[in-house]
C-alpha cells in the first residue's frame, strides 16, 4: 500500500515535469529573436529532434530498465536528466553571441530533457495507477492535470522573467524544484503495490495488434498537441499580429485548458464516462484547428480563445490512452505506458521539427493547422476501437516476476 507521501511525490513530479517540458517551447520567441539566439524557424524546429530521439529511446527501454534496476532508480535518473537539461539551458544563455556554441548547448539540453521525460513520465503514470487501483482512470487524469498545470505555468513564468529582464529565471526555478524533488524522492520506496510485469517470465512478448492502434492514436495526438504547444506563439505573432505578451497568453490558455479539462473529466466521470470523453474530444479539437486556420489577421483575442478550446480538446486524450492501454493490454504489463509515450513523442517530433522547414519553404502555419484537423478526425475514428473496458487483448495476465528492490 502506497503512503500518502509517495502518492503526493508522484503528483509533484508530474507538476515539475510539466514545467520543465514546456520551458523550451515557452521560450520560442527568445530563441528566434535576432537580439537573443537568432534561430531560424528550421533551427528552432530542429531543436526538438534530440529530445524526440532520446524520449522515444528511453520510453521504449524504460520497462526493461525498471525490471533490472528498479522503478525508483529509473525515476531518479529521469529527474537528474531533467536537471542536467535545465543547467545546460542556463549555461547557453551566456553564449548567445556565438550561435554555434549556444545552439550546440541547446541541442544537448533538449536531448537530456527528452531522456528525462521518457524515463519519468511512464513511471509516474504506472505508479499513479498502481497507487490508486480502484480509480486508475481518474488518478491518471489528475496526474496529467498536474503535468498540464506545469505546462501552463511555464509560459507565465517566462513572461514574468522576461519582464524582469532575465528570461533564464525559468530554468533556474525549474532546477531548484527538480533538486528539491530529487532530495524528497530519494527517501521514499516508490515501488508499485504489485510486482513489475515481465511477460513470459522475462522472454520477449508478442505485441498484441491492438497496441498498434493505440500507437497510431498516440502519434496523431502528439502531432496535434505539439502543433498547438510549439507553434501557437509564432502563429499568434506572425499570423494574427499579436504582441509577445498576447502570444504567451495564448500558450498559457492552451495549457491551462488542458489542465482544466483533465480535472473536469476526472470529476464528472460518473456522469460523463471516460469512453464518451474519448470519443468527443478529438472532434472538438478538429473543429478548433479549422477555426485557427481560418482566423483573419489582427484578431489575437479570437486566437487566444481558439487555442484555449483546442487545449480542452486535447486535455484528457493522452492520459486516457495510457489508462485504457494499461487496462486492455495486460500482456504487455508496465511497458504499455512507455510504448504510448514513445509514439506520442514520435508525433511530437513530426510536428516540432517537421513544421519549421515547411514554414521556411513558404507554407503558412494556418494551412498546417488545417491539416492537423484531419489528424484529429482520424483520432476520433480510432477512439471507437480503443475506448472499451474489455477486449481480447486483455485476457489472462502474463506471469509476474519480482522487481529488484530500488
């Protein structure tokens, strides 16, 4: 039985991970400003390539690493990688006069952040579900709401620190929070209530066909979320002629509604079941992508509202994908969360560094947001194959093996 301290620490990790994760997108105007880093759209987009590669790699390997070294060690390794990322970002701020050096530091920093995200996020989703076995869907939604709250706070903090004259205050704050979380976590057991699952007694397990449907959904979701999370500010400033403050507010509104939606749908699950939520939200997101694509120039207020509603459309989709996957793909055990996160990061990468070259080649962001609406509609169709409580893939759990003590 998990202690209250363990459960609260995992929730706190979601909040801090959210802040760290959006530190780079929140500073997009800093990275592309000629007076700061002076990155092109292509350079800014490519900045996230190392993050995606390391996040996918660590997400895929996370299950086997946890079985070998223990969940707690994997969790702490992820936090240390996040801390290294923030430290490198701080150091890069002192080399903006030499773009190659600064850009190199940023690439290493995003690689560390990807490793931290890939190691930490599947673990905290698995721990949360294990700590709250009778309310797994709701607990995972709450955890991801806190992660979303962190992503909401990041652009707010950037705006505050920019106003104070030192934007790098955000990575300094993130570093302090990560250091405190590491100190607290090191004192706790942080083990799932049930032993780790190793399918087939440690042998390689056959991946159920249903997993690839979850993977497709996660990839499309990662693409849709990242179109909003990484490119909303540039769309606001360049397409809608918004100020930097208005653009930051649009990103805050997006992540804020992601958080609100996760809390809301966790609270109303008795009256509005998670399956129905899963069917509804992709179509709301598709509608908002179309609205964003059609917004006329000079309408920043409408842009803020549209990105806020897009955030509501994204809100519960990723945590419900993880919880539905864990319920239905029991033969894969603890590796389900890592697999979902890996494909989510694949979609993140497609939107993060695939969009920049297209924009530099003359493709407008509104057209790309319109294309994202198609991805959201496909997600809506896939949701009817995934949001079910029972499925053949969930039959007979595989044998369990004991986790090595952390």
